[in-house]
């Protein structure tokens, strides 16, 4: 029997269910079989956790991506960061006494179901490693431990006020007036990846020989039969990723060494502390019998993460520039509808594309009047001819293209009159306005074939100059859009007349 509501049980039994919730809620209860039922439950729960984790292989990558972003941001802002990748040399167990129904629990991340070493646990082990480091480098710092009567307890200690302890991990008594926090900030440690060809968890056992002694039922007599107790452990060979960063303290005039920013010496010390923690102390439970030992495989420091952050920042700048250029080009294409056609024309190198885009396209006549359009067509003819000279010559495509060019060539401007030619009278003021060089918008308005093309261009009438407004007035008249019965929307004609009155004042 599993003592939870049936609806919750059905949800947790799904293959994609949360492994942490399954481990905490799906322990069967059997009052008759007692201990035997608990041992069987551990093996079953381990199988179910492994199965659920295998169905979510990308989960560790998401966690490490978020944590790496924290380090990259800190490094980019001038901070100091570290990442240690370490491989288990012995099984890892954590949270045996965490209150599980089987009495042999395990700490799993509640959101992902992955085994994790909490940041607080990493900090505790590193602080103990710091004590060993101090004892090795500064033997005089180790003092006799005294009780309240100032008597030696037989133990040795390093005072909590040692500068290394205060600088890296902070004061244990946070209520003191001059208490400081440590500059090291640790993140939770997770497996680097899930195994591809096996399970992450295995079932391990311990054999207590003095069960009744631990239960205070008798003395420590070697007369009991040991009963194996099963528990879950992460397999040796699994790689974990540990990360931490330095958060500087505000400068103070006193105790300057505690408050100074981290430097190369601190970097070396932290790497030494982590090596001690992995090889001599271990992480998790049962470290006294060799569990939780690691071998450091790789260390990445501030320089690596700062370079990664700078590369990503450069990529973001390039992307922003590309998006801005695309937006500029889109706006330019809206004002100059012929330009996308010219860009497409510059890319063609086949006869079929030339036919569709130029020779059979009656809609390009107006486009040929714009600067560079006719030359672009000639260049396209040349490219197609050079790409397939045999087919071009065999099918006499020179003749086809020559006829097309002759038909669509721009008309030459009128020649300057000689002395024998009748002089043209001086232009009026209105004519002089029309004689000015045409703006790009004026060219665009002249290129509109119908009212629909004009409307799609979203011309802002209120911003038109007098020549541009006169050209638009001419086009609207041509399209019968110049009175209240216009086939287009009469409001455009009314707005245009208002703009003309403003300009003529």
C-alpha cells in the first residue's frame, strides 16, 4: 500500500514524473514485512529514479547553462570566479538521516530530481579545508582549545578570527559589531551530465553489527546477526561541477587584508582548498569510511569566463547591428519599391531567371527610369551570357536582348538650343519649382502605376514639399480620385488640398 491519494499516485507513476517527488511519496507501506519491505522499497525507488532521469537527459545542461551565465556576468563586470570539474573516486551519498520512510534518505533537488551538493555544504567542507591549509602553512596558528574554566580540553583549534576564515567565509558570530560576511559565494553542485549507457544511482549496503546497542537495548556485544541496510548512492565515476565567485566587501580602514579585492594569491589558495576538500575530506555522508572522494579533472577561472562573456557581447552587438541594418533596408525598400527588384536582378545568372525578372516582366518599365536600373539589366545580360556562352550563341539570344534594350532604353534629354534656334521664354515660378532636381519621394510618386500602389507606400502627405504635392495631385486626378465621388478614398484628396494651401501661402 502507498498511503497517498490515488490521483497523486497516478500522476507520480507517469514516466516523465519528478524523481524527487517520486522518491519522497511513493514508498510502499507494509506493516507485516517491516524492515524487509523497506529494503525492497529502496531498490525499487532507485530503479524508478534512474528511469525518470534517463528520460530527461538535457536537464543538467539547463542547470549548468544558468550557473555559467552567473559566472560570465560576474567575470565581465570585473569579478573573480572559479569552476571545478571533479570526478567521483568513491560512491556519493547525502541525507541518509533526512527523514525518509525507509530511514535511509537521499537529498535530491526538488525541481529536477538530480543529486545535488547544496552550496552551504560546499562552503562547510571548504572552510574545514581552510583550517587544514592554515595548520599546514602556519603551525603557530593552531592553539589549545580551552573550556569555560580556561582548562585545556585536550583538543586543538584555530580561532574563528583568523584572517583567512574571516576573509573567505565570514564571522561565525554574525551578531558582533564588526562582523563581516565572507567574500566567497558558492553555488549548488550538480552532475555534469547523466550517464548515457547506465544508471546514475546504485543500491549500496551497510551492515550494523551492534543494532541493539545503538537502540540502547544492551551493551556492545558481538552476539547479533548483522542485518544489511540498503541505501541509494551515486556511482563512482560521475563528474560533478562546482562553481563559486568572489563578492568584494566595502573597503575599511581597519583589517585591510580582510577587505582587499581578490588577486592571484587568493586564486591559488582557493584551488588548494578545493584539492584538499576533494581528496582528504570528501563531500556528503559517510566520508569517514571513504565516501564522497573526488579527483579534480579541470579548473576554469576568471580569464576563461571573461573571454566567453566578451565573445557573447560581441555577438550580441553584431546581431543588433544586423537587425538595425535590416530595419533600415526595409524602410528604404518601402520608400523605393524598385530597389528589391534591383537586388534580385544583381543575383541572377540563368536565362530562365532573366526571362521571368526582365524580358517577360511588363511591370518594370517604370523601374527602368531610376538611376542605375537600365545598367543593372545590361549587367545581368552579360552575366547570363558568360555563364552559358554556348547556349546563348546557339539560340541567338543576342538578338532578343538587343531588341529589348533598344525598345526600353531611356530617352535622351533635349539638346541645348543653338543661336539659330528660337529661344525658350524664361520659366515661370511654378515651372522653376518643377525644374529643380527631383527628390527620391517625388520619383517614387511618379513611379506609382495605380491608386493601390500609392496607398501601400503609406506616403505621409503632411510632410510633402510643393513639387511632391503637385505630382501627387496630378496622379490622383489621373486615377479619378479627386472629388467626393472618387473611386479611391476621398480623404486623401482633401488632405492633399489642405497641404497645397499651406505650401502656397
